[in-house]
């Protein structure tokens, strides 16, 4: 896997049940971008927001809520500050609870991504067609903030891992990355049913 350095401060607040799931994509992201901390929530110990308390960073919570601001409409950061993002990691239900309950995170203003391509991560069931994996959400965020070149190695690796996992599950005919993900997945799903 590639190692990627980003300039945008990021942090993952992870529901503790996600920590041991082999299909968790936040851990995959942090293996390629090691500077991103994973902050566990839901343990007996209190949540530790220390990585989010840097006075030079204005953090936003990447979470689709009614009052969320589209990311491309964010104002410039205050003078002398950088913009950072917190990404919640868990099921939709777990993330909505964390957005309300996690100390420090619940006070952050929410931002949302613009509509994008459907998720290719069909390794786990997605109940909302707008839903994407944590990895895909983070990549889309960084692509908007830092540009497509910053995320190219992340996307290429994620596509390869996804294709191989879907092939092992019988959802793709080949372990190679399909030229057209939507058509390949639809064809694989038809074969399966």
C-alpha cells in the first residue's frame, strides 16, 4: 500500500465496534495516511479529544445533517488557522448517535459533501443509496480540498482491494479493477441472484 502525506488535518472518531471488523475502511485509510488519528468512542474510558484541541485548526464534522454546510461553501478559515475535518466511522445509526453524543465533536459545525458517484464498496450492505464507506468519504473530502492528484494513489489502491474482495465474494467475474464499476457490479449482482 502507498504511504500518502496530506496537508489537511483529519481525524476519525470511530465507534468501538468498528475496531475489529475486517471490512472497516477507516483503518485502511489510516494505513495509507498514517498521520490521521483514530479516536475510539464507546469504551468504558472517557473519550479523549486531545488531537482535536489544536488551537491552530478549525475543525468541522463531516456529517450529513439538515444544518450541514456544503463543503464548497465554507468560509475561509480565521487568520492564522487551518481548516480540519473530523470523520465519523460506524454504521449510519452509530454515526448519528456519535454526532450528538461525542464530547467536543457535538459542538463542531457540520459540513457535507456534494453528491457524487455511487459507492463501489459493496462488501458491506448500504441501506441508503447516497451512503459511501468512510474511506470513500475521506477521499472525496481530500479531493475537494487538496485536488485529485493528492488522492490518486488512495483511489487506485482502494479500487484494487474492493475488486479483489468482491471477486472473492462472487460479485465480480475477475479480481481486476473493472473499467466500468457500475456495469460490472450490476452484472455480478444479476449472476448472484
